[in-house]
């Protein structure tokens, strides 16, 4: 059975509401611009939360815009920089599902088409409203015959399309939920990467903080192996807000505590702590999910560094307390989590592998004994998987291997790599 993916545009495919952004462009020099911005934003939110009919909201917003074709060109340039992070990194999904991905939006084709077609989404699969212009190029209205300009427009459109198969809806607003309420789609996923509307989220089949999460839940190919919103970042001590803001922006699940409690450490994939609140070597023995520690200060002991290394946990510390430069702890932690880079770690061997396009990256951490690399490569050879890049570095305790392969892998391959004797940790990056 075919699967179709109905994706909203505003605050879903992009991080922003396009009409709100258009108002900021078209009214930039208007003396009462702040008041008008507020009116437009209020109308947008009332409609998205189901408190005002979409028809009323759209009509009133368009009247307030005072926009023209030149403003639309500026808007498109702006929107191309505002594509939601988790959508932009999953371009390959849209390329592979070009026939079954539909953009369905109460927004307007004039700014949606130039943005989404760069992601392999077919022009004929984009359903949205269209503006009406006067002879000077000023927006004077919109096509009122288009079902998407009317209340319940998305439901009316899908009834007309009559798609054969399972249909999944992804969006942030009440009009997206209406598809589920009407029985037109199998499941509705409330997309909360950019904004969470509680009145919508509480009615969804699933809340998906990123497109990665949607792909993960539905066992679909994705750019990263595991959604970052599922990785808990435990924060203990006095950590500056800028560091936490960077991790939140990346999508991590932030959990702040006064002290390092074992039960929270055991659930964490990332630990941020200050110099006064470092874990003990004993605590690390049971932190099976922990991949990286960022210490905002100097590491407390050589024993902590060695114990972490023996358990496959990398540590980045900051003895000089350098905020917001290239050595800023979050940047190093994310470089490790995203690319496998260990540069400037205080307990892992140094490795800065280049990113290889169109490849899958796997990390293998093992005790530093002879023959492990040969066993890793034997697994790939047995499954006819070609290695396009491989990097091995060691220190007295561990061997650290990054392998880039040019084809997908199945569960059997992963299980065999994990089962190699002397393996400490194994991880898929992307």
C-alpha cells in the first residue's frame, strides 16, 4: 500500500509564519508597523489554535499586508534561510519520495514553490493559495475559489485528491488536525520543532519535535540514526545559558539538576557540568548511555579521564574558561556527536575525519588490542558493504574507529559489529 506524506509549510517546513515575515518586509517603513505586526500575529495564532476560522484570519491578514511582488522576492530569499533544521538535513528523503510527498498549506504558492522545490518536491504536489495582483504588482486579494482559502480547506482538498493508500499528516496547526478529525488521514503528527500549540498537540497521534523523530517512529530512512530529542542532556552546576541555548537549538532534551544523581546520569547521553559538580569514576561505571561529558572548567582527576575512556565516554574540558570561541564546550560536544570528531578531548585519541557525502558513518570504540580493525572489516566484507573511508586512532586504553560505508546496513550487520570481542561502544552517526 502506498504511503503519502502531507506536510504543512508555515512553522513546519519552515521555522516561521510566512505572512508574518512578509508583513515585516512590506511594512518596514510604516509608522504603525509594530501594531500591525501584532494584529497579524494574533490572527495567525487564533487560526492555528482553532479559535478563529481560517477564512476570517486569512482575509484580515492579507488586508493588512500592503505587499507587492518585490516584497515577495525578498520574502523568498528570507524563507530559504529559514527551512526547519530537521527538514533541511533530510533532503534525501524528499528525493526518494518525490511522488508521495505533498505540501498542503493555507499559505501561498508564490513563496512556497521557490522554497520547497529546492528539496526535490514536485511543483504539481504543492497545494496552496494564490494571490491576486493589480497591474502594478500590488497584492489586492487572493483566489477565493481555492478550497485552501476556506474553513476546512485541507479536508476539502484531500477529499478531491482521493489518494489511494495510507496518509500521514505533519503540521503545527488546527487545520492539520482537522485532517485526522475528518478521517482523511491515518495519523496526525504535531510538529513542535518551531512552536508547540498545546491545543493541537494534545489531540495528535504523536508529538514530533523534529522530522527525524517522524522518520524514526515510522522506520523510514533518515539523515541521522537517532533523533536528538530522544537524547537527554543532563546539566549540573552553573552552566551559562548560551551553552544550553545551543544544545536546545540542536534539538537535545535538556534536564537540569542540582547534583549528579545516579538515576539521571544513567539516562543521559550527554553530561554538562561545572568544575565543582563532576561525576565520580564509580558513577561512570553504570552510565551505559553516556557518550560525552562537557566540563566547564578543568577535569578533576586523571582517574576520571581514564575511567571514562575505558567506558567509551569522551570528555571535553575547559581549564582556561574560554566562552563562545571555537573551543566552546557545546561546539566540541556537537562536533563529536554529529561527526565523531575527538579533537581537543582530554581522554580520547585525536581524530578529525572529513565528512564524506553520500555515505553512512559508524563509530566503533574498543579496547586497544590487536586485530579488531580486521574483524570490523571482515563483517563489512561478508555483507558486501564497500568502505569509502576508514580512520583508526589509539591510545593505551582504547582504539577508536570511524568507518564510512556507501550503502545501507541492516540489523544483522550492526549486531555483528556490536558483538566483536573487546567492543566497548558502537554507534551510528548517520
